[in-house]
C-alpha cells in the first residue's frame, strides 16, 4: 500500500501520523526491522507479514 492512499497519512506534513515506516522492498524491510524493530514498520506494508512469520520460533520436539 502506498502511504498517500492510507487514512493515517498526513498530507500537510507528508508523513505517517503514527510515525511508521513503509519500506518498498524485502531487503529494506529486513534492514529497518533490524535497526528500528518490527513495530516501526507500517501494518499495511506488503512485506510485514512475511517478516513476522519468518521470526516465529520453530517448534522443537521434546525428548521423552
């Protein structure tokens, strides 16, 4: 989603009202998440869900 199409975008200040970032591609999403954290990325970003699922821990089997 483009920021300018979002209801949370302030057209006068030309920025997100929530202070979120909206990186355009996967590499930038990963970099932004490593520097600022996952919460800094807009929830409407096309790559955010992929990043969330990639960070989930893989369940391991417990030995008996």
